[in-house]
C-alpha cells in the first residue's frame, strides 16, 4: 500500500465561527483506494501560503511511501532542509498528513486508531468546553460579563460537563508579555467568583490567558485567583521563553497548563525538565501528530504530568485528540467544541454524551467526513486562523478579550 494522492480543503465555519476563521483539511488516498482524513492546525501563515507547504511535504516525503512508516516520515520532515528542530509551520503541515495516515491504517486493518496505539486505556473520555454565549446573550457584552459567563457555565454543567474554560483578561495583543491592568485582575476574580457560585463543586474552573502576561504579571494574576481553586492556569506567559514557566509554577498555587502553540516533544520536554507545567495541552494538528504526542504522553508520565489535548479547530483534529486520549494512562481531559457545523462535518459520528466522549469503535478515526459540506463553505477572506491586535494593554479603560477570531454575527 502506497500513498498516491493529496487533496486539500480549506473550509470556513459559519457564524459565529467557533474554532477559528478556517480549518485546513487534508485528504490522502492510497493506490488501493483507501481514503484518510487529517487536519493541519497552522495559523502563522494564511491558507493560500500553507497549501503549497503541505503539497511540498507530501510530494517530497509522502508520495509513494507506505503510510505505516510514520516514524520515517516524521524524521524526514523534522530533518528537512538540514534543520532537525521544531518548526511550527512545517510541523503543522506534517501533523495533518500524519493524522490522515493513521486514519488510513485503521481502515486498512479495520480497527480504530487507538487499537494501533497500544489499545484502549480510557473507554470514556472526560471533556470540557470553553464558555460560549448562549442564544439570548449579546455577543459583544458576553466577554466582559461574569453573570453571562456563569449562566453559560451552568448550562454546560447541567449538560454533564465537569469542567469549563474561560479567559476574561484582555487584550489579545501581539506586544508580548505585559502587566495586567488592575481592572483585568478585578474582572478575572469576578468571573471566577460568579462561575464558582453558579456551579459549586460540580465542575472545575479552567482559567486561560493565551500567554498574554509577563512572568511577574502572570504571578500577580494567578495569586489573585487562588481562592477559587482553578484546575489550571493556562498559558500564563508567551511560549517563547519556556524557562520562565517554572517561576510562575513555583509562585502560584494553581497547576500551570500550556502547549497549544508548541510543537514536538522537543519543546514540551523543556517544560517537563524544569517543572514549568503540570498539564500539557498539545494541538495534535500542529504538535507533530498522533505518534509524536503518544511519545510525549509517555515522557510526561515519568514527570507525573498529565495530558489535556487542546482544540480550537475542526472536528478532524478533535477525532485525533480522542484516539490519543483513549490510549494513554495520564489523560486529564480533552477540549471540545459543540457547534452544528462541527457535528455535521463528521456526520455526527462522534458526539459528547453527558460531558464525556466514548472511544470510537469504527475503523480509523471513526468519522464520516461530509466532504460536500466542507467544500460548500470555502474560506474567502484575508485573515489568519487567529490574529492578535496591535494595540497595547489599556490601563485607563477596560480591556476586552474576544479571542483571536471574534465571533461572526449571522
């Protein structure tokens, strides 16, 4: 069996657009006619530039190769051009292709991908969701309203979720780590209090920051949140100085989680070796794919760290996360996004049930991709998957965090 053909689909989720402005889906076909699907989670360049990168890797390393040779394919790409170091864009392209190879292998053997990764460890996988506005919420007001956030959290918990994530402290700025404004600290505390009051001990609070703060600023904010006992303090500082995470971890009595902007075990290893994070959050469509993150999970075990695969993309990456999660002993939780488009794109083949996901039983990734639906929503904008604002933190007026791809109004 050899890889023969590549097709790339860039699809844009309709309003409100949860999961980013676009998703890059890859479709691989073998000479025996087996089709495998993957998803490339890459946002540092636009999809028009990303597609040639994906094609170059496929034609250079994957074409006419046996999809079983995952290790060889990884080493070829990781070493491409005399590099042998983490490269976010190249690994984003590789990851989607690698996921598609696993889908092919599972279908070829008529087994779920988790069965090829050592078998099932977790038949029932705990899930969490970001807090999104409810139908009656105003999209602009929601991000600064502890009361609306508490209502959204209670809705999720009533549906069975045991953890909810939110990140009220803005801005989402390209200027790197900064000191939080006092109003941002105040608002963050108010969010934690309102959500904790609403859900009590029924759910964990997952506090995110998207790497916005300086080391000292993250410590100030984290210490203010300690009375509400969040399960994690996510990406408290930018990911470009991994040694600084240790200072935050030692100063704040909330477990540090990070990893959505990191790639390969090489980067994550620095955090484990220094004690900079207790919870690792790889995005499988960027971090090197399923096999590379299976290795990371094994390394993390040695450091008593847990895995919590990240998702701000489409349902194919989600499916990959689920198969990894089903196969590892040190799983904490997985992120999920429940929208009609996520559901319909994989024909409802995997679903959240009472806050958990069952390990898929169908061959490969266990999903049925609605290719016509994906092609019916092409991306026709100039924006990136996620974007940061140029403006700095506003210390006079309230900052607003609406993410790197603000909600689209229908």
